C-alpha cells in the first residue's frame, strides 16, 4: 500500500484513535460474523474501563453470553466463552481484531500524503499498522499488514464525534469478516 508513496515530514508524534474513548458510555453494536461459510450474530457491548482497558461481551439476542473478554494493556483475558467459539483460531482472531480496533495510541514511524488525506505507518506489538485519515482529519481505516501485503482491514463508516455507526472488519487471507452496526 505504501510502495508508490513518498514519505513526508510531519510534526505529529502521537496518533489517537478517536473511537471507544468514553469511559462513561457503553458502546453497543449489532454484530454479524461470517467465518468459513458460517454466519453468526449477536450483540457486542464494549465498555472502556480506563486507558487501554476494555471489557467486551458478545451475547446472543436472547442474552446468552457467547464470549466475555477483557483487554488490559494489549493482553486479553477470556472470562467466559461458549463451546461454539471455544476454538483457538476463533479466539485468536477475536483477540487480534479487537486489540487492533481498540488500540488508542499509535506512534508514527512514517507519514505519507495521499490525494484524499494522510496515511500513517505505526508499529504496535511488533505488528505494522497503517492508519488512513481523510482530508478532514477523520480516521476512516486501520490496516494491519504483514511483511508483504495487508492482512486485516477495519473501516469506520458513518462516523461523527468519535462514534462510528458502522464498522467493517475484513481479513484478506481468511474467509472471516465482521460487521458492527451501532444500536441506539
């Protein structure tokens, strides 16, 4: 993604993810998950408990808990998980995707100017991330890359005042995707 771009000088020394920052509000989303030909859905509740500290619960629409996890300083603790999600590949995917979604602070390594905004390259937990901002300075995409190509795409849609009404999470190398729609 950055091959055809030239780095530019920037005075920015910290990039903030504007989403999921309120410790007062609960973030409640209708979540649909497509993985390896299977569809699953439920309600995802994200609670900000402090700096880089979150509690996440994915429940069925009837209130049964599918997974209850806690993220603290990049480390996940699984409190409860249903039998259908209690598989290493599924839990690792959820952990990685939610860690990427909820990371609040990034230190830029390189900055690239694009026609429609700015692209920051940052490293978190030895993984390279690209953060795309539009011309208005709004974060609209986080991309986790491998050594050669992109792996995970998180796209924020219908965002205003630090709240994304719709979030898409897609994997380039796996048949896994999530869609989150904000519930009022």
